[in-house]
């Protein structure tokens, strides 16, 4: 396996979107539809809708009210900008103990 193949496999396992979606995201206009994502990434419309909904959930994009449009945040014009902000705002504070995990009650089995 080549170095590039290994890196792509790591990206596929570690990130919330496949590399094809990350690459296509940067090629989208600031305001776009799931159809645009489908066309740019050469994926099915249902897959594009799934990934756009995941982007909304992760706050990578915002849904334009009352329209079938989505908008990139000004600081997230490409995926790496969003990821850098996530590292700065959440991951580093978590590692430094400045962001605490909420207590999750475990369900009793049986």
C-alpha cells in the first residue's frame, strides 16, 4: 500500500466525512443545495442529503430558513478551517482540562 493510500484510509476512518466529500465541499459555492454536493462529488442525491444533514448537525453549514439551501459559515469555507476551529475551541481545551465531559448515566443491563 502506498503512502497516499494509507493516508486516505486514515482520513476515511478518522473524519466524519469521506475524503470525496471533504474535497467536494471546498468546491461548493457559499450557498448551495444538496444537489450541488451530489454533482460536485459525483454521489447519489440521497447520499448528498445525508451528508448535508450531517454537516448541519456538526455546524459546518447552516440551513437557509424556508428554502432548500445551505450556507457555509464565513470561517468554514473549507473543511480544514472548520476542523482547525474545532481543535482550537474544543479539542485543546478538553485535553487541557478546561472542558469537562458531562456525566453520562449508564443504563443498567438486565
